[in-house]
């Protein structure tokens, strides 16, 4: 398998604080890669940098054919993202929120949006205002948004937040199915069981440095 993402000497400095410190990593296609570490370790900044949402101070990140570095504002188009709390328009339904987002690229039909909602178990709530969604329902809607346009790379920061036990089981099953369909998933989680069940590799960050790497399969 080839590496879909290569992180080379990635460094991010804000003010006098080093957020990412000379990180070198590779992520193989078609696997689930875990990122762990305590709050402030650099997990979210690394994920935002891979998505092109934050520009590096030095180094580069290769995502497919796109090179992200301190000089580029490119954003890879083949990435689906859940970072921090998914942001939706609360006055509109789950379906309308996804339709607005899908309209940016205009790649998919209403039927494909409805299929994504069905996959994440939100068919019953497709016409419900997002203001009335629970936190777990918002997480499911965020995941639907992340993969509905057939994105091949998914960057998921704590996607289990707000889910009850059944929701966690459903989400794990869905992520494994997405991996089996060829997706590459980078997953941050505070839950060791998520990492154990889902991940093929795991990297641990601390104070912006890679302190441990493991491969499970």
C-alpha cells in the first residue's frame, strides 16, 4: 500500500509557543490511524494542518498530489473533516444543512444526501431542526457530511463525543465499513478502546512531539 499522507518536519509556532515540533509521519492508504495524547499535545493542530486549515511555520505535508507548506493556502478537496464541534445552522433541518454544504461543490444528488443520513442512522430526524438535535445526533450529522461526497480521506477529531453506548458501537461499525471501502481515516480519541478496536496504527504526541508510534496490523 502507498502512503496517502506524508508529514515532513512539520513545525507550527504561534507567538513563542511551539505547537508542532518537527513532526515526521506517514499515513498508509486504506487504514485507520489513531492519534493520541493529552489536551494540548498538538493533535488538533496536526489534523488542521493536514486539512490545510492551518499553515505550517516550516516543513511540509504531502496529501496526495498537494503539498502543504508555510507558503500555500491550498486545501485538499478529497478530505472529509470533523474537527471540534461540527458547525451547522440550527434553524434548518439536518437534510437542509447537508444540502447547503453539498451545494458548494454540487457533486451529489438529494438521494445521495439521504443515503448518507440513512447510513449514520438519522433518516428519522432528517426534517428535524438541528437546534433540536442531541450532541450525539450532531456528531452523526457531522460524519455524514464528512463522507457524503465520497471523500477518500477522513480526519475525525473525537467523533464519539456525545454518543451513548449504542451510538459508539454504531459509529465504530461504520468507521470499519468505511475503511473496508478504501477510505483512509485519521482518528483522534481519548478512549483506549476506540484505538484498540479501530486503529491499524497509533501515534502519541506530547508537547507537539511524536513520542511513540505503534503498528497493530
